[in-house]
């Protein structure tokens, strides 16, 4: 099921060196009361934490990359969980040899430099609730 939303406005800027990437994105949305939108980013991190969801066991496995990496692509959406803005993002990183790593963005990804664009949508709130089939907090459609 799809819900129509419309473009409202955009924010562009950079996040601070040494901050946790996911927390900085969530904080930016909380400060501006952004509850529906899309986020993209590029830059570099000092280290990364990514996740892979094991569908059969319905648990995330975390991958820690404790080295400098480029943010090749970060893309995500903004909705609400527990009535607060919530970022769900996936990221692709590359190392000095050009190897690529990707998955669900987890806390523990520390920014070296990061430029971000937040595209704010206007429309009904998308609230995340636990989905019994997948074990994931998915959108409850308005």
C-alpha cells in the first residue's frame, strides 16, 4: 500500500567531526521536528557499525569496521517510532583498497566528515510498530 506525500522543503549541511552519525541525524530531525522525509549523505567515517538482518532468526547481526572509510552512499527515510522522529538508513562504505561494505546503519558509526541532505515531506505520519511476520518495526500505514 502506498500513500501520497508531497515535497515540503530541504535542509542541507554538514555534521560534526567525532559525532555518532545515526544519532546526529536523529538529533537534527528532532530539533527541526521533521517526522516524514528522506535523508542522503556522503563523506567519511572514522569507523562504522553496520547490520545484517537474519530473516530466519529475526535478529540483527552487527558488523564493526574499526578503520577509516568513505561514505559511498547513505540513504534512509524519516518516520516516527514511539512518537519521536526516527531515521532508518542503509549505508555503503569503501576502504582504502576500494572494497565495499554495506548494510543497516547502526550507532557506533563515527563521523570524520559528512555532508547531508534532508528532504522533508508533507503528509500523514508514518508510525513504526512491530510487525509480527518479520519481527521488524515497520510502517503502520495511515
